[in-house]
C-alpha cells in the first residue's frame, strides 16, 4: 500500500538521522572523598595528615550556662611546607562559621605578603536562653595537597571574662589574636579600657566590638566594626553602656603585620633572584606581651561638679571686679567731697607744698641737645622754632638751640614752681591753655596730604625728647574711628573664620563616631570624658575661661569708655588734656580675640589633629600682635598702624604658619627663605620704629640722610643728593655720616637699646630655626611673637620707671599675680599630653591620667591658668598708665 510505504520511508530517514548524531558526552564520575570523623576532646593535641582525597572532621561539644561565659580557642600548626596548596580549616558552630587557611597570608603596606604557619583563633560564643545547654561545633580539615601534616588543639580560655579593676596579662601575634569579654556591672554607665605593654613594637590594634558573630580579629578586618586605635605602649578607650544593647562588649587585640602605622620602620623585604615578587615572607615569631584592665569611668555627678567648678572659678572674677569697682567708686566720691570742701584746689596745693618735678638722672647723664633732629629729612633749626612756638601753650616756652644743654620747659607765670614730682604732677592752668588739636581739626587724610604739614611731622617726630602731646595732635574723632576699625574688622574676621571651623570639626567628630577610627583625633585618651557626641568634653569645657574672661574684659572697657565719654561731655579738663589719650578700639579687639581664642581652641579640641592645629593658634598670633600694637599706641597714638595693615601682617603670619606646618618639616629651602624674611622684616620694623616712620628709601629730593650733623633742608629747598641716586647710595651716605665722619652715638639711645636687643633676640631665633628646624613650626612662630611682646613690655616698664613715673597698686598687683600665673600655666603647657607631630600610637605614649577632680588633665589646667593670665595681662595694659591721668600730655615722655 502506498500509505504504508511512505511510513516506512519516513522511519528509515529518521533512523538515519539518529545514526548521524554525535554520541552523548561521557560525564565524569564524582570523586569520592574519604571522610574521617573523630569525637575530639578539649586540651588534646591531634597530630594528623590530610590530602586531596581525605576530609577530617573533629566533633566537639561542651556545656554552656546562661550566666557563665567561657572562651574556646582553636590552635593549628601546619608542619608541611606547601605555600601554594594551603590547608583549609572550617569551624562550624551555632550562629557562626569561621574559616581560615594555613599558611595564613596577611597583607601589609604596598601589598606585601606575610605567611604564618601557626594560627590560633578564639571562637565566638553564641548566647543561650536555657539554664544549661550543650553546644556542638565541628572542625573540618581539608586540602588539595598530596600530603599535609598538621597539629590541632582546642582549649578553653581562662579569664575570658575581664573583671573590673583586675589586670590581666596575655600574649598576641599577628596570626594569634586575642579577645576577651567584659560585662557592665550594675550601677556603672561607662568604663575605660586601658591596655599597656612594656614593648613599643610590634605595633598592635585595640578594638571594642559588640557581642556579635563573627568577631573581626585579623589585621585585615579589625577596622570593619566597632571602635579601634593603634598602640605601641599605651591605649585607652572609654566605653559607654548606652552604646551596647547587651551591656557587654569584646576587647579585641590584634598585632599588625608591620610597624609603619605606629611610626616604626618598614621591615626589609627580601627578594631572591629566582623568587616571585608575590612570594610571601615568613615573619617568624612576631609576638607582643600586653596587659589589660577595665576601670569604671566618672559618674554623671562628676560632670555636674566639674561644670560648676569651672563656672565658679571664672564667675568669681565677675564678683571680684564688681567689688573693686564699688570700692573705687566710693573712693572717688570721697576724694571729690574732700576736694570740694577745701578752700583752694588741689592743683594749687601741690604747688604751695613746693613739689617740683625734675628730669630723671638717666636723662642727664651727659649733655643733650635740647630737641635734636635725626630723621632723613629734617628742617633747619630756625624753622623749628617757628613750628614749636605755634604749638606751645600760653604759659610754657620751649628752647631749641642746636647744641646747648637740655633746658627744662618752665611756665611763664612766676607764681608757678618749675614742676612737681611725676607721682603728683597735676594740671597746671589747663583751662587757660589753647587746645592743641586745633591744628588737626580737619580730616586725617586731608591733613597728611599737605606738604608743609608733612614737613611739620618731620620736625615734631624727630625731636630727641618727645612728649605724648607731640604725637597726639590729630583729631580725636578721626583717631577714634580709626581704632574702632580694629574691633569691627576682628569681629568680621571672627564670624567668617569661626563658621567653617565649627562645621569642619563637627564633620570630624561625626567621622570618628561613625567609623570608630580613634586615630583621627589626638586626645589624651586616659582623661577624655565623652558627653553626647563629643569625645573629650573636658578639653572643651576648660576653654570656657577664655570666653567668660574675654566678655568680662569687654564689659570693663565698655564701662571705662562710658565714664570717659561722660567726662568729655562735661568738658573735664583731665579727660581733655591729661594722661595717655584714651582710645578703646584696640582694647575691644583684644577682648574679642580672647573670646575667639576660647571658641576656636574648643573647636580644635573637638578633634585635635595635624590638619586643624591652626584653629588653636590663629588668634594667639592676633592677641600677641594686638598687645604690641596697644603698647605702642599708648605713647604713639598718631602714628600707630592702621587696622588694615595690622591685620594684613597678621594674615601673613598665619599664612607662614600654615605653610610651615605643611611644608616646613625637614625642608631646608623653606627654613632659609623664612629666616631671610624674618631678619629683613626685623630690620625694616626697627628702622620704622627708630625714626618714628619719618624715613624713606625711594626719594632723594627732599630728604637728606644723616645724623645730628647732617644738613637739613626746608621743604622748598631741594637736597643736593639726586633723586635717582638709588637706595644703596643713600644707605652708604648714612653710614658714612654717622659712623665715619662724626663717629657719634645714636641720637635716640633708649630706642636704640630696645631695637638692638630686639634684633639680637630675633636673629637668634632665626638662627635657631635654621639650625634646629623644629617640627612644631606653629609653636616656634608663636614663640617669636611672645618673645618680642615680652621684650617690648619689659622695655616699657623700665622706661616708665626711668621717666619718673610710678606704677599704681592695682596694675602692680596685676603684674605680680599675672607673672606667677603665667609661670604655672607654662609648666602645665609643657607637660605634652599628646602631639600630632607623631603617629597616633606614639602620641598616646604621652597620655596621662586626670589630675583635677578626676575630670581635668594638665592641658585643661593650662587652659584655666592661661585664660586667667591673658585676662590679667590685658588688665595690666589697661591700668598701667593710670598714674598719668592727671598729668599734662606735654609732660609725659614718649619712649
């Protein structure tokens, strides 16, 4: 049949197609590995071998009690040397599986490999809810090697749970880390974990981890969780109960494969000619002996008492200031009542008593010119008489004869005595005197652009013996606005500086809290008390003194300014014509700088480290600079630096501070450049101070160099020296005139003594920096400013006493007490509890325990004492010349 034939053909074709298909692949039979199971016991060493065809399983069991924790430790040692075919150990237990290979390969810096044949690991202990539970765990041993022998031992860890205030010693290596458990006792909210070692190296890591499995206890994973810090000889971590829900934690100790993180040298990495760069290195026995102790930290009551202690110290200054102000007010009222009851004013009484003021012997050591001239552009003596006569009072005459003996200024009225002692000098008929500021009634800028007035400055400011009246001739309103700019500028600087600083340190603290890396911040970990998110609240609290005392100083200045303005409103002649001119702008700037120093120091101590150290020092430079400016302004109110130039110079100082910190360490080129700039700046400033700003290097037409014997040319006469003669020629002309032709001494002896001493000190500091190249450049730069400030202050005190002036009781007490407080403050400052110039681990070697109320350390005491000392120093500057408040300004010497 046709149908059946077609079917047969189809079947034939299908059979042929099947024959043409390739045969199916032959699947390999699964390799049957022999499994050896052993019921193992604790504290028994099992020596065995394993190969690719054998799997060893060791079964362990132990009883676990709910309220008792014991550690279990697995130790293995592979005796065969097959680095490319390691032996794998897998520990299977409840809630966790731990696996590791031997040789254990750990990586170091630059991906270096280190191999360890002996490995020990402590097993994580799962929690049990029953009173007693039998837990099983298994150790599987396998390898791809043909034959690998090993040793296995499982032991119980003694003293696995740390006891409060009990020391425990143990050993650890890179492949045999250790960790222990600590449980918070009742009533303890925070503890401090202290780990110490007699040996600095090998470097180790201390970690605090929650009770979770697995425990990260190897060098390559210990930073994954919890808090940790590197360690050489000391480590301390404060742990709070609120951070651990189980009220317990693990203390993990890991020895690092290399010491570079702790400041140690990198090991020699041997490479033979035939060895691969990836060949691991056997470090042999890299072991460290450590001791751990957990102690309770301070309680919340200690926080409260410490805050109250801090507030009581500084608020007591407010109370003391109020008492002194009340006493001074009562004394003034009594004095006014006594003066009003007298028949004749006290001004005449002093004259009737026959008091006379004489020139100090130090000023009469040799013959002086009456008022000599020593600038590069002085006028003739004839023109001098005309100018000074126009400036003289109606009853006082001046003498300006070229080489005559120095003559005293005497009142023209014969009924007046010559003078009265400096301590009792009072106003002499000031009411009848014409005001000296009539010449300065125009704006300062308009005044200074007049050629004749500029020449008048040369005449006045280069007299051999200047009085404050000579340098207080400008309009008081103009100077008041000029010095107020100091305060407004520093307030603006403070706002723009502080806001990003606060934001940055908050970010630092957040990073520390989130990552747990306590190597970011350089605290004194043995005395770092956390509060909220802050890691070291005590270091922040101790800066409160700067802010409170700075505010108190501003209030004192405000009260003084109010009293002074009231005196001006009632035309008080003492306020108008006597004493050092009162300008409060710099004082306001100083008080603001002190408050900002406290704020920025607190910000720095939120997370002290290498990158934000300038926060703590920036306003220290400003305080030192402002104090020197204020000291100079007292006797030179007309020629003090403007706020813009002063802050520009301070900004330059801070710029060098940052550059020095970043690039100055061991950089010879930087130190050479800085030393040259330091010396040149010292010379330029010395010249500016010596000639009272009346010198120029860029002009030769109107200013002839020379000393007392040099020719002096009026403004309308051109000097014979060409205008294009050059700076070098003018300097050589000065040296020839003063040192060769005349061979005379300096015109301004006292000024020269100060400047010579200043140059000696600054040149010595520059040489010290160039030779020693200290690592702490910021402190070195601050030391330069402080040394210059102390030198100038000492010079001011000496010259004040030489001039016959006296120091009243309050400033004298401030000087003595401030000096004592500064001495104690510096003692605590140099204790050095931490340093960011070293690694964090090396810095912790300097950590010390708290010394005050178990809350404050040495550096906190420095904060307390230095804030008090700065406040006292400001008071000294404020009250130092109070003895001159009743002395005419033309009887107060300039120095």
